[in-house]
C-alpha cells in the first residue's frame, strides 16, 4: 500500500512576513532614490559643463590666453589674489571675450527656460518660444528701426525697438486669442501662426524699401550673432533674464498639475487662466530680451527642454532650472564654435544652431511619431 506523501511544508509565519515587510518599503523608495541621484548627476554635469565652456570660451580665440592666466586675471579683478595680464591680454579678456561669454550665457539660459515654460503651458514637448510670435515680433521692431533709420536711442535703438515689439506682439496674440475670459491653447497657437505670417510680410516689406547697406545690416541681425557683445548689452539683458529666471521655478509645481489637463488642474486649485497669463508674460520677457540683443537664434528653446525631459522625465522642478543651465551650455559652446571653426571668419550663431538643430528636430518628430504609433 502506497504511502501518501506528506503535504508541502508551508513557510513559517516568522519567515514570510519578515521577507515581505523587509521588501515592501524598498520597492517605492528605490525609484525615488534613483531619480534623485540622476537629477543630482545631471545638474552637476550641466554646471561643470557650463563652467568649463565659459573658461574655454574666454581662453580660446585669435589671441590665445592660457586658462591659468584667465583664472589669475579674474581672481585679481575680484580681489582674491592673482595678477593682471599684459595690457593687450587684459583688454581682450575683459572688453571682448568675457562680455561675449556672459551674454551667451544669459541669452542661452533665457531661451532654454522660455522653451521649458512654453512646452509646459502648451502641453506639447515640440513647442518653442517662436510659436506665438515673440521672435517674429522682435524681428519686425529691429528691422523697422534699421530700415527707417531710427536713432532716438542712439546705439540702443535696435535693441529697444526689438524688445518693445516682441512684448507688444505677445500681448496682441493673447488679446486676439482670448474669448469669454478664457484662452484655449489651440486658438493661441493658430493666432501665433497668423501673426508670424503677418510679421514675415512686414519684414519683407521693410527689406524691399531698404537700401543695400540697410539690407546687409538687417540680414546680419536676422542670422543671429553675439559678435557685437559689450558690457552695456549685458546690462541691458541682465534685468529681464534674471527676473524671468527667478520667477519661473516658482510655477514648476503648477505646471506639473497643468500637465494632468486643464480640468484636473482646476479641481486641484490651479487658476489655469492666470497661470497661463503670467507664464506667457515671463517667457515673452525672456525671449524678447534675448532676441533683442542677439538676433534670431532658433532651436535652443525647443531642443534643450526636450532632451532633458528624455533624460530625467517631465517634472518641471528639475526641468525649468536645468533648461536654463542647458541653454547656457549650448549657446556658450555654439558661440565658441561659431568664431573658431572657420577662423578668421565667423559663422552666424543662428545659422549654426539651425544647421545642427534642424536634423535633430526631424529625428525627434520621427521618434515621437513612431512611439505614438502615428499622429491620429
């Protein structure tokens, strides 16, 4: 007679609960720790890249200055020891190189941060500051001041006209797209497209009536460049850039809630319309100031936030300040390449960013379409 095998021994109560309780808190904590570590490493990497890029940009050029001399001169100027360079080196570093480096940093940070805000407001990772006509409006102001020979602000006329026209264009787009005390994203985008087309027609009209010298100046401005960087221009963009960069992170949490959709965000206490108005004004301030001093530089506000979102997720508490850092890195490195790749000639910075940004944007479109299984 066969013996029935004894039933399998169940795990003792002391063992099973111990293992389950030991593993339970580790499951949610591990991704959070990994995300914090990745955020820290990305922030540290961007900061180091920005510092290294600024030092290299200050040292490399037609008149080469060793990195040690750059650091020594900076230490001497701020009273921490070091020593001054010779007369030519000191003039090149402080009157030519450093204003250009600081301006590239401010413009890049402004465009990167504005791109992150734009994508958050529109809920579309492929949006960029030019969508609602800021860049085109600023270009109209600059081109008009050149073609009409305006000079009521002296050397500041082009910058002032570009800045005022950029802000006025944003306010116009927002007023035209507003209906019943509300503004829909689709209406805002379509209005921006129409205003961009109208601004392009105005630019063409001004170019048609301009003489050859004015056409050359208009073309050079539209291509985007930092070759005319001076400390006064840095001071002109500094208040707008600092104000926008300081205000933007305070709205990161509300942007995260807005990403859930307008209706859920309203239920969670977000005044969506007020949030949209404030952020559109902030990104208009950042973009108009950047375009006014550097011309039209495309793709920085589009690509930098998108890359960071791919690397660390869509959380705006990291994305907004990191986009400012990333924009600064890209523009400092791009300006260094623009003035050294074809030396002694200098490539327009806007052309360089478009040459590298356009293929990458096409790749992003293909990647997004493939992952979503089509647009429909």
